[in-house]
C-alpha cells in the first residue's frame, strides 16, 4: 500500500508542478502600442496566491487573488488595478486592468537566466540634465539619475512632481534599453551615448513618445540650460500673512477644519495627494514615518485626498492606501482632482501631485514642496527626506508662536 501511494504521489507531482506559477516571470505589457517589458513574481496557489511587481528593489504586493484551473486573478486594491491571465502551454496570456477600467494585453513566460555576459559598455553612471523639455508645469530641464554596474543600468527621470520609478535594463547594440512597470508608470527608455559625450534620450509611456538630449550638469550650465525646477520654490501661497484654510470630511463623513482644536498651536503639514498618484505612493510611507516620530512633539499631518467620483462615493482604494502604508495621520476627502485648483485657491503655481505645505504654529505657510522623488532617485531622494525633516524640526523648535 505504501509503495503504491508513493508511486501515485510521484505521478501527481509533475502535473501539480506544471500548474504552479511560483517564481519570477519575464512579462510584457502593450501600452497604447508600446511594448514594455517587466518582471513579476508569484508565490502560492489557489486562494493564497500572491504577486509582486518590482520598482527597483521595492516590491508592489498584490492584496488578494486566486489561481485555479489555470486561471489567474490578482488585485492591487491600493491602486484599484487587476491582472487576469490564463496559463497556456507554460505561458501566461491576459490583461492588466487600470483603475479607469482600461485593459492592456499582458504576456509572460518563466524567467530563464542567460549565460553571464561580458559586454563592454560605455560609462554613463551619475547625474545628467535632460534638455528639450517643454512641460505643462513650466519645466525646461529634467534630471536623469543613472546607476550603472557594467552593462546593467538602473535609471530614473526626476521631474518637479516626482520620478518615473526605477527603469532597469542593459547595454546592447550601442544603446541602453530600460523599462519600468510596477502596476503604474509604464515607461520604455532608450539611452544612446553620442561621440560628443551626450546621451540621446528616447522616452515612451503614458505621456507619449518623446526624444530629448542629456548633458552632464556642468556642460548644461555652460550651455545656458536652466537648472531643473526647484521643488521648494515651485509652489507658494498668494498671501503668506493669511492662515491656510481647509474644511473637508474625513472618511467617516465628519467635517475637519484648520481651526479645529487639534491643530491649534501645532506644526501642520498639509499634503495634497490622491491614491491614484504613483508619486503620492512614493511619499506616503515617509510621511507616515515622519508623523510617528514627531507627533508627540507637536506635529500634525493632514492629507487632502482628491479622488475620482466613484472613489469619493466609496473610497475603497484610499482605505487600502491608508492600510498599506500604516497611515495614522488625518486623511480628508477633498473632492475630485479636476476641482483641486478651485478648492486650493490660496495656492500659487500649484500643479504637482503631491505637494506639501509646511504650516507653523500660527497657521501660516512657511514653505511648500512640490512633488516627491522615490527611492529610484537615489541621493536626491535622501536629500528630499532630509529637507522635510529640517523644515519640520525648525518649525517645531519655534516656540514663540506655540499659543494663540
């Protein structure tokens, strides 16, 4: 009996293995005609399957999903997105559904490591300035951050609202081809070194297909190219002598206003955000950490979250966003994104998601920071966090306005 049981078990094992998705897969998504490669990992099966997108070393983990009878269904509630696919002949074929209910074809096959290569790649590591930019936010220069190890490269383009996420790839046939898709920000970036030391930059993604040129910062300044936008000077308030006003409901429907007792004599960060916004996802865990560290010293954080109409009626995505990042500070439903400029009438040159206003103990704005870089921005990400901390500690240390 025992021998027969072992034979049966061994006979079943290959079939079970064939249906398992566990491991890393090479995938590609067709996003508006642009094919963008990315990696995804799976573990578990049945009602317990999980999936991970990658943003450099960070992982975007599914919140629920199933894999049964060859059919995969994974959901990321904090983005309100879904991946569905069918396993056919060892490959996955399906679609990724965005928060706007748009579907994009996805294919995947198991990752197979190739032989170690010894490709001689030109050195492009470091910072670059991207020229030829004409953004709706008034930018004429972006920052390109490149980290290189041999032929392998990780890069990000930093704009005033934040970065592209970590684009990864390698050097082949005279150019570096990099891509990013972590359930958000699908992008395909080609960097081609030129004989004059510049880089030809070809970027395709949600903002269309555009070509630029990148120079080293010193060369860009010598050429007269402006510095990339200063995130600390981009947005202001029209009248800094007036208190910063807000009055919106929290997720339980209770109205919360700037003149509530909880905010009196406190340093307050008012964060303009939305759970649909990838750069807001980059910022949220840092703000959650900042709040935990400085709340007992007098810091309050208020997130004014602008969500689509459907989410305002039932903010399931925002609730998942709050849960994912362990947010303990105040979150208010401020309206739809298209209404934000009207509702933020005190702000001047506000156009970046996210934006954070630094408010002193008298309720007056003492500074603002447009956008937020993610970890893909390397040292610039570290510097942005340090700047936030310095501003908070400076305002907390200002005791002369601690009472009204």
